[in-house]
């Protein structure tokens, strides 16, 4: 690849390492920074000529960086993004980008750099595949999403809504547009401050969105069902397959039903697709204002609405 970008990663946890691995393949990875120097060193072991830091300011002063991923606890992502934007560096902010809307909104002032929300599921190949079938299911009635699993092995000062529900908010917005209103209920099973289960109803006008998220189940499950007047599309984000159910004469005594299942023989890694878009697309798939801030506002509204009950 010609004109490779010089890249870096802030945050050397498991997902920060995934960013570094992909940057090493598609760009010139030059630095990894983590407040724990040993974590930064361990993350850099697999690569040649990658410098390590435990101080962001020092890294920004010493390195010439074109683009950077910030994969840290969300409470510090906005401040770190601002430091990078002030240096003219493009930034990918991992979700949920921040815990306060105002902190993230303030970053729109840096319109001379690319600030990219980390909306990884939009780059899952099954999303584009599902869109190819939308016309065949007719008017969409509901989109139902279920994203569940065990507690994360980290403590970032937030609950399941900001961690998991946000994925299905931006996915459903991508299919149905802006959300008119939100209703929600959350449960606190193991923590009195941060919810570990959430049930959300999104009103898109004629169509409705349903989202169930929790950290309580012994299995990881990531699926979405798009139901229309003539059929249903089932999307499996983990196994990257799509099932299309189409019907005819569904109200008659002998309805006809056809099922089509599409599997990818060579699954694509959504993170790699996302980073390619972030680094090299003239017009990226997502933007901070049109996608990132709108999705963040919805999930914060979900929490606000739930607290009224």
C-alpha cells in the first residue's frame, strides 16, 4: 500500500492490542502508549521499531503521527482526543467515546481533523448484506436486537447501556434513521450504581426498535432481527451469517415460505475494515456529528429515562 499513514495507539489492553495488530498490517505503526509501561512494552513485543510510552504528552511531542486510536476508559477519551486534535492528528475514539455528552460535543470544534466514532459493527459484512434484502421484506415493522454476555473484565465506570446497548442504537439508526423517542428499563443485579441489564424501546415513527442487553448470561450472543411486512432478516454478528425468510400468502391457509442462508467462506474482520475506512477513505462511513453524537445522546437518554421509574 502506497502512502501509508503513520499511526499509534493509546491504550494497550486487549482491544488496544487488536488496533495495534491491524495498524501494523495496513499502516506504519510507530508507537504504543499506556499508563502502565509494562503493558505498552508487552503490546509492542510483536512488532519491530515500535516505540513505547507511558506519557501521552511525551509521545505526541516526540512522534510524527498521522492518525491514532484511543482505546482507554471512556472517561478520559475526550481529553485525550482534544490533545491529539490540537496536534492535527486524526483520531478514532473507541465507543462509547465519553461519559458526558458535552465533553464529546466540544470536539466538533476541531473540524480540520477527522474524529471517527468507533462503531465497529457497521463494518461487519453482514450489515451491508442485510441492506441488499431490505426491499424484499417490504416496510420495516420492527428491528429487534439482542446483545448479551458475561461481565466485562474491566471497570470503566459505566454499565451495560454504554458498553453494549450503544452498538444496537447506532445499528438501528443506520437502518431506520433518527429516533423520535426512547423508553427504557434497567436492572441492577450485582451493582447498585451501574446497570447490568437493559430493555429499550426506540420509536422511529412507523417502525419500532427493541434492544435487550445484559452482562448476566453464560454465553455471548449478538443478533438482530429485521421484520417487514413480507419477510424477516436475521443477522448474526459473531458468526457473520445472514438468514432471509420470505413469505407469500401468509394470511392464507397454505402460506409459502422460503429460507435463504448466507455464510462468508472468508470472514472479514470488522475492525480492520473500520480502520481502513478511518485511515484512507475520502468520505468515511461515520462521522462524529452525524453518527457518534446522535448515538451517544440516545444511550444517555436511555439511562435518563430509566431513572425516572
